[in-house]
C-alpha cells in the first residue's frame, strides 16, 4: 500500500482588498500518495493555482490569507513551520513548474546558471562547482536539451525548449513532490505531447509524486492516477481517473466538461458547452455554486449547500446523490 505523504484538510484561502473579499478556495481536502499523480481540473478561476501556491506558501503576502485548514507534508504542518524552514522545503522537497515559461525564466541569466542557482541554494554538503555543473548538464540531458546549451540564454530557445528548462530547474534537486501548473498551455499540440510524455517518464524514473493542474481532461487521462474536479473554489468531485472516465455517476459540472470534448465517433458534430459563467468569487451563491448553470438544479440546490457523498469510490458534492449515500465526514 502506498504511503500518504501530503494531506490537505479544509483549506480556505481568501484575497482581501480595501473594497472586497475574494473567496478563492473554500474548504478543500485531498490526499496524495508517494509516486501518484493527482489532477486538479476546472475552469479558469476555480482555485487550482491558489491551492497549489498555498502548499508552497507562495501566496501574495499583502492580499492573500489562508483563513483555515491544514496542509501536512511528511507529518509536518507546513502552515506552522518558520519561513526559513519553508525555504529549505521549496525546491528540495517540493518544486513547482509555473504556467508561463516565458516569464518564469530570467532573461539576463544563462539557463545553466538558473539551474545551478537551485542547486546552490540547497547545497548542504558543500559540493564544488564542478559537481554542480555536472548536475546541471545531467538534468539538461534528462529533459532532452544538449548539455552544450547550458551557456545559452532563454531568448535562444523555443517555447517548448523553455518549458523543458523550467522542468529541469524544478527537477534539479530531485524533489519528492512536483506541482505542474498547466505546463503545456502555451505549447502547440505536438510539443505538448512530447513534454507530457517526458514528464511522465521522468516522474516514473525519479519516483516523484505530482499535482497536475489543468483544464484539459485529455491531459488528465494521459498522466493522472486520481483527479479532483474544482469549481468556484471547491472540490465537487474526487476519485480515481478510471472512475471519472468509466463510471456512470458524475457531478453535472463534470458531465459538462465531458460534453465540451470533441468526439470523432459521434454522429452529431456540435459540442455542448456549459452555459453561463463562473460565479463572482466575491459573492458566491448561497446554495450550490454550480446551480445557476446546472440543467438539473432544483430549488433545494439554490437554497442549500450540498454535502459531499460517496458514490462507489467517488466523492461527489451534489444533491442528486444524497439518496441512500453515505455522507463523507
């Protein structure tokens, strides 16, 4: 049985300004085992990136606030440890691949120096420069970039190659957990497939756990073991990838996501997009947040907030599954 080493419980995150409060993440909970990949899926504004940044405690200090909950990593409560210790964990134990490789890299430093910087920050053993340079060359080769290009600058690389450099930086210290924030969004389809295949191979090779943030269910099917579907800051469906793609019971929002995927075998050639927009995070609906867009919503959905229920090995936050289902405590 795989060991659970990341536990998130009832995490709440808000952004406060002088004018309003944004309820970005609303009591989400999930576990991650060693070697597993969890997909966080949902539209823009669902709270996926904020959830990931909370794990690393990289939220903006002036506006963001973790209002409640716990994040436990290897038995340590990350929200309670001193910042100096958290700096040791970032990069060495938990790394993040940021969404846009164009802005994640420093344009005035060579890619080799940017990879070496991560190694130097976590160099407890006093390794010499030659050892660090050898590791820089090793991780570049690992992500499919010739070691001879370590002295090149970011502008000398294509978008796909920049993303590979960002992945090399994240993997330099062999982290236990890799958080990938939509790592292929800016890439064309061919390069996207290559980068995803490379990430999967590296994850298996290094036995690294991963959180894959995406809005693409195709990427989830290709890379993930478990999936959490997020909407308006909540996890509304949680289970294995097999359950999500083969199970008959789904949250209406998840059904909507599947309906938005092109199907070459379907007789009808039109997609079925989800009508409407995400709710205003400063003024969330009193009942189910999805009820204004849900074709199956009842008056109960609009008035009361649904609990989370088990449906097989699924967990679904929807009144459609309230009957004869065991509530998740």
